[in-house]
């Protein structure tokens, strides 16, 4: 047996051959603990900024956080959009804020080699501001949307570097309104809309 440490989480890998190994992600509470460490340390993702524009009225502002392996990949590539593969253990977090900058939710993705090869080995998670789990694991809605940026390891660069068209937001979030700031970015930067 082999144990791999990841922040507060420890993963146990069986001694079986690599092809037969089953990788278990950290529990939602273990991942939440790692997210809280990034929050406490204000670990901003390189090439992003605090309270950048979000896309919907529930996330008018966002803050992107990243751990050291994720930021190292961004640094080496020169930008978020240029990263072709994040390393094992990379953790990327998006804090979502409403217009009054009240936290409305947190999403995260953790690279875990051997977890889900068909989805580039990402563990997806969404939490309420309190840490209550909303969704976790192989979250198909996350996977389907993020597949739009397949060449960059399915991680979007923050606005205005990459923008999703209104049709995509309408398909994935039919009951939510788009942020007026995001709509203005779409008009101002049509060349940055992901197609």
C-alpha cells in the first residue's frame, strides 16, 4: 500500500498493478479543509485578480484561488489559457460573490491522477458558503461545460480572457440571469468568446 499526501487529505493507493488501481478522491470534508487553507492564505490564482467579473447575477464577482502545483503550471505556461496539463494535486477554486460581494458558493476542481481518465482526472466539487456539499466527484454538468476548453486541460481563464456565449449560459443555467457586467464584456470582446 502507498499513501499520497495532498494538503490535509491522504489518499491510499493499493499495491495492485497501475492499470487495475482504483483511486479514491479525498472526502468532501477533506477537500473543503484544503479549500479553507487557500482562503485563509488568500492564495490567488496567478494571472487572476480578486473580485474579477463573474457571469451570472449569483456570481457577479469571483475570486480564483490555486495551490502551489496549479500556480506552478500557470507560471511555466505563461498564462492560464496556455496550460495544457495541470500536475497531480493541482487544486483550483472559484469563490462566487453576488453584487454586494456576499459569498454565494464555492466550486473547486482537483487533479488526481488515475481518478477519471476520460475527464482528465479531475474531481469536481461545489459547496455552499458554509461548506455544505452541493455536488462532488464526476459532476457531469461541470464536465460538459468545461469540455469547451479541451486543449487547456478543461480550465477556463477568467474574464475577460475567455468568455462563454449567452447560449451556453442559457443552456447550463436556464433559471439564472447573466450579470450585466459580463454581458458588457461579451459586447466589448467578441474575439474572446469561446466557440
